[in-house]
C-alpha cells in the first residue's frame, strides 16, 4: 500500500481562458481533493484556487505536474512530512 500525505496546493491562474482546462484536471483528480476554495480577483483579472488534498506523492505529483504544464498557471504545494497508510 502506498502512503498518503495531507497537504495544500495553491494555484494562480493569470489567463482566465485556461480556467476550463484547470477545472477539467481538478475533476480528473477529484478523489483526492478534500476541499477547494476559488476566488476570482477581478481587479487584476486573475483567479486563485486553494486545494486541501490527501493522496500519495505520485498522485499529488501527477496533479501538480499537469496543472503546472498549463501556460499562465503557477502551482505550489506543501505536504505533511508524516504519512498515513492507504
């Protein structure tokens, strides 16, 4: 069994035209998303999404890698150092 980590992922979207692409990726990885908060920052024409996640490092890496591959999207994550059994 793979060990899981709890963490937070921050996503900044600087081109609102890619929001649908970001949402599609989040939908594909919905099983490990515990909570989500999204805020449009209209004054700067950007969107910010924060996720609380629980998954293996491979799952979390796949999610952040796909998101980070989208132009004008910045992704940062912080994970717990301790793990739990799957």
